[in-house]
C-alpha cells in the first residue's frame, strides 16, 4: 500500500512509535516488519484490539479523545494518526497533544474538497459517497470535514511546522492544486 510506504519513509528504523486509532494493527505490524519500530497502538474497538493482539501488535485500550495525559512529554519519536483526524472530537487539541508526546507526527486524512465531492454537491445537492468517503451523511464516523487548506491553516495558526506533505490523487501524487485534485493527504509535522 503506497500510504504505508510513504509513512514508513518518514520513520527512522528502531523508532518509538505511537499509533492513535490503530484499527486492526496493520500499519504498526507493517512498520515493525519494515522499520523495526517499537510501537504501541491506541484503540477503543474490542474487535480491532483482538486483531492487533493476534498480529502481535502491542495495543492499549484507550479513547484518545478523552486525552493523552497518561503519556509523558517526548515519550515517542513519532505519533501517527492515520485516516482518523476527521473522526476526532477536537482535532486541533489532538494534534498539539501528538506533538507534546512525540518529536514528530504523521497525520493522514481524506480531503473533503476533492473535485468529485464538489461536483457531487453542486449537481446532486447531497453529501457524496465515494471509495474514500464510503458513508452516508447519517452513519459516518466523520465529524469534521477537513480539507488540505484547512489543515495547512491549522498548522499555521498553531505554529506547527510542515516538514513534508504528500497528496494522493487518482493513483499518483499531486503537487499542483492539491486541494482540488487530491483525495488523500499525508503530513509529516513537528513543533
């Protein structure tokens, strides 16, 4: 998976990694095998926790929306939030907490301003459903519809440095007009 390869390229071997909302542990398992990271995942779904355990991924049952106070400052080299930003209660607070407990952070999210979503709203007058946003408006876990420009503004407002950014669109990386053409954004950030 290209997203995993990009994330892995930003992580040094043997890093201490915390994956927030780690799901079934697939990403941490990949990073353990390819980068020999020492990782932990945070997850609230019992089914996903079971899947992590079956893969040998260390996982902690915790709702990170209720805070990360149980982690000391600078206790990780990297903190991950992969395709979960849009489902968090306070993304702004969470990103700051990620950078408190980690030297750097990787945040990935679907770009809600992709051209296809704009056209869908314009011509159909209803929220789009796509491969990248596969939910109806009433059953979506997405509570904050973030765009690339929105995330750039958050980083600017909070004094967060964007170390690198990759935007995927139609099977390739996008650099020009990323907010329009990109469907998935991947950021490497630091304080």
